[in-house]
C-alpha cells in the first residue's frame, strides 16, 4: 500500500463514517482490506483503491463496513447495565409515570449484543414495567451486521462472552452449535440502517441513548458536532451512556456527568443560562463602549 493509497482511504473513511485513522494505522487497514480485495478478485489494496476511484459504490460500502465493524459482546463492561437497572429505570418510572413509555436508542449496535442485553435487562424488570411500552431502536452503518442482529443467532463463543448462564437458559434456544434469542426478546428491538454522520432526527426523541465505544474513533470536531446532534434527540431529562474510555470533558458543555455514575451523562441545565449570561455580558460591553 502506497502512502497515496493510505491517504485516499483515510479521507474516504473520515467522510463516510467519521473514522479518524492516525498516520500509523496502515497495518490495521491492510489486515482488514487485503482479504476484501482478494474476495473481489483484486491483487491488493492499490488495485482496490483504483477500483474505488472509478466509482464502484458497492465496493466503497464494503470497505467502509470492513473498517468500522467493531467487537461487541453481551453485557459489555457490566457497569452501564447496572446503571440502567439501578439508576435510569427507577428515574424513568417516576418521570414517565403518566405516559408509561420508554424509548432507548442503541447507536452503532453492531451484531446486536448491546440492544439485546438492554432488552433482557428490562425483561428481568418486567414486574416493575407492567403496562409500560418499551421501544428499543438499534442502528448501525453496516447492513451485514444488522442482518445478523435481526436473526439473533450467536455461536457458543459469543454467548459465553458476558452472558450469565441463567439468561442463556432463559432467553435462548439451542440450535445445534448455535443459540437463538427467543422471539419475545427479539421483538423488543427495532433494527435500522443508519450512518451517524447523517441526519438522525427522524428517529424521534429518546429517554436513554447508548452510544458506547464509537466516539473514540472520531476527531474532536466530529465529537463536538455529534454531542450537539445527540442533545437534540434526547429528552431534556434523558440520559446518555458513553463507553468507559469516552467523556464529554474538554469536548462539549452540552452534557454533564451524573454523580458517581461513570459513563452516564445528562443534558447540562446550566448551558442555556451560561449562553444567556454570555450574550447579556456582550451587550453590556457594547453599551458601555458607546
């Protein structure tokens, strides 16, 4: 792969997916794209780039999906699901008592383990949520991983990663060496194709947004823009769940951390007041200068 090929791929991936590759990630590109080039009948990455430059859109889509498909597993990092059970749901039970609806978005859901973990967590709280309408929307850039997520079929290795044995027995059916989620859990999740860099306001408002281990791949400007757009689709008292290595600190003042709840954030109520105060101060300075 030539330096020019790598720069072309870096620019394309940034424009199409927000993925911000550093200058030393050639090994990652080669490990994921060389097999793709061979499957396409091409000799290597240079031929792959040449084909993409000719406008081969299906190949471009395949390249973006190959580079943005990330690892996931059931109940990943555990703490976010403890927050869901112990903090988020109790708060929503109080604040949504009149309308009895909860909308949750799992962004960049990959092969579905995250939204299905959310669904199982809520199913385990079914007694508290009797009479409530629960809507879980799961989105991803890759059509391929969404197809797997919709099917809800996982290997023995996949169900052994993070999934408690009691939930495997309770919510999965064995199919030879594979396991499939039962229909009642699969039906709780709506899967939709979505590029996070594009407009997602059509998804409506959410009470909770999971967007974990995604923003770490974006540059600061893209992160700041993403937080602004997420704020617009989150209810004023809603909550945002980020990955363990992610934070709003130094990026945006749109959200503030929830005390003693690592990874959990809420819209910053002081932001509007700060903006109004700043605007008033500016006006006062202009008046004083006259």
